[in-house]
């Protein structure tokens, strides 16, 4: 079940990576529901997403991905990390660095990397206590969304310019995104 949910989330993220330029201003809520990468969190703020929707969808999508990867880590152990290296383009060295840091300071790693599927899986492999993990994830979610909101406010003019460019060339960006996503997925699955 965890693997099926993970695959669905990966497919949603790939869809977002293809159509983000079209969804950014027409349906920023859908864009965030498909993927809560930092770039989409920041861009949707620049596209004037409703702040309640930003917080609700952003938190829910990040928490869902974290929960799915945590459960997969508990269920499949180190095997899930091999999926990341084999199919998602993550290097083993990156996983080992995060794992080592997690062992030393999970209290800092989880909030800082609350959007990391690898950290979520490691928290499952390490069987982090549910109450501790819930607190760390909640703190990380609030901190991440607040920081991105602050940065979006500080760089509002630049975001407006970028969004204007995206609107003007959205179909070209979608075409380039299709090519980029296809090439990335082909490279990752050939490993």
C-alpha cells in the first residue's frame, strides 16, 4: 500500500513538473496539491494563492508525502532507499550523509528536511517515535511555509516579473518541461 501511494505521489509530482506553467495562475491550488516543491510553494504565493489554501494544501501535501515515505521506510527498511537510488536519481552518498546526520541529530534534520522523501524514509527505518516525529514534522512544516511566505513577500517584485514571463511563454515552458521530465525519467530508469 505504501509503495502504491508513493508511486501515485511521484506521478502527481511529474504531472506538476510538466504543466506547472499553465496551472500557476489558473489553478495554483491544484499545482500545490500535485506537488509541494519549494519552487511551487514560492511561485503560488507570487500568483496570489489564497493564504488559507496555501497553508492548508501546502501542509497537507508535505505531510502526506512525509507520512507515505515514513511508512514505506518502516515497512521496507533499506530496500526503499534502493528505490530512491535506482529510480529517482538520488545518489547513495547523499543518502548516507543524511542517514549519518539523522543518527546524530534527528531533532534538527527532520524539521529542516521536512520535504525530503529520503529523510522521511530514514525516520521510518529508524522507527522514530510517532509523537516525537509528529512534533518535528509540524514544526518543520510551519517553519518552511512561513519562511517561503516571508521570502515571497521580500521578493514580490521579482516573483511578479517571473510570473509575467511564465504567463507570456507558458506553452513554450510546458513543451520544454515535457522534454525535461521525459529525459530525466528515462535517465533515472536506465540506472
